[in-house]
DNA sequence: CGGTAGACCTGACCGC
DNA sequence: TGCGGTCAGGTCTACC
């Protein structure tokens, strides 16, 4: 369930359970995901203490004591399961458990990804660039993200608001759910061209994006358990969604029917009355 | 360069 | 119960 709030929730869970502990071993059960998982990962990571967990947009970065890093992206269906291993309750490997990280405190971290759109990569200590990290845009919570910055990026862009907000090279972290939610709060119709956005709209959009993500992170905090005992479904913030997946249901503000449309092959939801 | 389909995968669900 | 179609939280790559 990975957009930025879910990734943030995973990172907070990992910070609590994994930071300060040493990786005893890494087991690759299936290295053929979106990109092949480097075969050096187990050797490079074994014996390394995890010194920190960082979220970079939707990427999870696990910092190691020797300044190496493990990079994880959850794709569409990825999860990180945290299992407290004891001699009596060893972790039972399940289908689509592709990587196991065994820590010295008995914790077992499992990268689980049925659709295999996710990424697990190893960045060695000296490596300063990365194909995937180098191209991502501003974090939504970055102070650099202002209405003026957005207007500049939106200028003469001949794409819909939905699609430009999905573009991770502009703002990195929004996904299909929260783009609809942010545009609803900002009262902007998803098919509007980016170049037509006004300064006032851009200002409201910035606050809307942050508010939506913050709300979801707060709700996601209570769904941390899902990553320990995953049940495989949408988290608690599903109830908090105002337009996403609410096709033909009433707008919570004006009671107009929420409309579903398809943009770039993905569902978008919006209120035809509140959003212009 | 900007913009857009297609590609990669599995699983859940729905109508027949 | 089975089968085919559709849809799903992402984003890279190839092509106009």
C-alpha cells in the first residue's frame, strides 16, 4: 500500500525495530524483481549495523555503518513485514517473500512483493549517484516547495494537473490516491492543464498536498500493526478518503455525485461542482 | 526536448 | 466450479 504516507509509516516502524541493530544475514529468495537484486547484497550487508532509516520520496534508505546503503522501493504491492523471531516462533516463509534480513536481536525483516514492481538495491560506500534517486523531484514537505516554485514548474506544461502531480520528477511522493485527494482539497479539476493554475490555486495546492499527506501519515501511524501482521488490505485511512474510490457517491461538501475518470490509464476521482 | 502508450507482474473480484 | 475480463497503491523504457 505504498504512497508516501505508507512509506513513511514503514520507515517509522523500521526506525524503532531495526536501527542500532546489526544485520546477521541477508537471504535472497527471489532476486528477479523489477531490477535484479544485486548478488553482492548479502555479502555487503552481513555484519553491518543499521545506523539509520531515511525516506526519500517513496524510497526507503537503510543506512549501514560502513556508509553503504540498502535502497528499497515498494512498487505497487510491496511490504516490509517485521517479524519478532523467537526459537518457538520462527518466521515461516510465505509466497512472494523475496528477501529476508535477519538482525542480531532476532528481528526478521521481510521484503514481500507479489507483483514484483518493487526495488531492492545496494549502494556501496563510495557511490554518490544513483540512477533512480538522482531524478526524483522535491519532497512535498521540503521548504523549497512553494506556490512560486510550483507555478514555475507548471508554466507552459501541456499536461493535466493529475498527470503532473503524478510525475515524481516534479513532486516526489504523491501517488494515485493522494493526487485525487489533494486536488479535491485544492478545488482544482484534475483535467485542468498545469499551465492554467493561478497563484492562489498553487498556494492552496501546496497546503492541500501537505495536509492530505499529514492526515494519512497520522492515520497510518495506527496501522503500523499491518506491517507486523499484514492483512493485505487498505489501511484505516481508507475511511478518511474524500473522493478516491467514491465514484457516484455524494461529495461531502456539496452532495454532488463524485465522478470517476481515467487519465493516463489510471482512475481519477473528483467533484464536478467543487473542483474547477 | 515534451508528452504518451506499453511494459512489467500477481491476485482479487465480477458476471456468465 | 471454472473462465475470461477488469482492476489495483508505481514508474521505467521506448516511441512519437
